[in-house]
């Protein structure tokens, strides 16, 4: 197992792994921040419920051989890449910044935003104008690589690392522009900034160590999380349709593989049960009614596997 430092957290991780090395995996998740609650919901939904002791950043799951490790978001990709934990939840931006050698298993559909070059409104029309200037960011490696192509014919852009409140750097006179994450743009606009260039798009992803010794268990947990995530986007619909209109109905609701059909007492009719995307439910019901479907009912899906 790779050793990052002699910190108590690393020592605790090594002890946890050695206790049941052949059958327990470690999953790193953000210990705080806006994504922490959403990630916790995913874990519980995937059957990875746990009890976390007070003031301890390690918790064992109750029914599966998994230990949850709560880490700063910026450390997760590195821990997974170096083999201290088997799986993790982090952002594409963090993976790119620390150049972690990990395998991305799935996009989790949250935390979508972009890493962008932001400058005071009206002062710069393009990123080229910022070449050789002062840039503050929490992503120094990505910022440096991004500006390299603009520094070929002039002074190198001066990249300065700051750990937080990046957006105020320009107002304080610390920088000419910043490289920071933008989701809705509210914070950016409040700071009097605007986007002049995009470094990358990012979102939250599930990752694993490429050389984990517990590949089968990692795959099992991956399937659980993937199934739960799909269930949150899906609804189960059931309706009755005349047999002569079944082909048209199946075009509207093809399902994940194919609809489930059940005969009715009236042989001219048949009952159809099918999985549909939740966001499309109302549109699908409209189309089904137009071809004569009746008794349309929609159910919430708590979990699923395919």
C-alpha cells in the first residue's frame, strides 16, 4: 500500500485495511461541503448504511465489508490513485489537478460546473490579454498548463495558489484574474467578474484504484451505486392498452429491455408495466392516452439493477 505520510489518518487507513485485508474495501467520500449530503444519500440508497462515531472520519458499513473514509475533497483522488483507498467520490477537476492515475467508473450527475478564467467585468476581452498577468487559483497545475499556450511569445503568466475565497483576489489587488469553479455564476457576478475563458467542464464521479486487490467487491459496490442512481431518474409505469394498439404503445414505452406484459380478463386488452425516465413521465402519459391507453399509474422506484 502506498504511503502518503505518517499522518494519523494514513496510519488509521492502513490499520483498517490490514484488519480484514482479504475482504474489506475502503471508499473515500467528501467529509464536508455541498456534495457531502448528496453523496451520503447515494451510499444509504445503495445499501451502504453506516454509523459514524463522533469526531471520527472512518465508519464501517453495517451489512457489507466496506469502510467509509471521510476526507477533504481535494485529497480523495490522490488517496485512490496511490492505493490508500479502493474507491472514491470526487470531481473531474480534482483528478486533473493532482494528475491522479485512477479509473472513472461512473458520472454521478451532480456537481456539474466549469473551471473558468474570470476577470473584472469589461477589462479583458480574451484570455490572450491575460498572458503574463497575475492569476490566483486553487488549481495551480491546471491554470499553469492552460496558460502555457499563451506564454510562448511573452512573459510567463504568474500563477499564485490560494486555498479559498478566490473570487475576491482581484478586488483586493492580488490578481488580474482568477481561475475558479463556476456553477450558477452568482458568486462570480457578486465579485464583479465575468468569464473570459474555459479551462474544463467538471462533475462528480465515482472512481477506483486501477490495481485494487478487491476487484470483485469493488464491482459489486459499483453495481449497487449505479442501480440506485438509475432508480433516481426512473419511474415504473403501468397501463392497459388494446392488443391491436400494443405495437404503437411499445414504441412509446420500449423500456430498459422490453415491457412486461400481463393478460387481462378482457382478452382484447393487455396490461403493460415498463420503466420510463421520470422527467418524461407526463409526456409519455399524454402520448399513451392519445392511442387509447387507460388506467395509467406511475410508481416511484427506490432501487433497481440491470
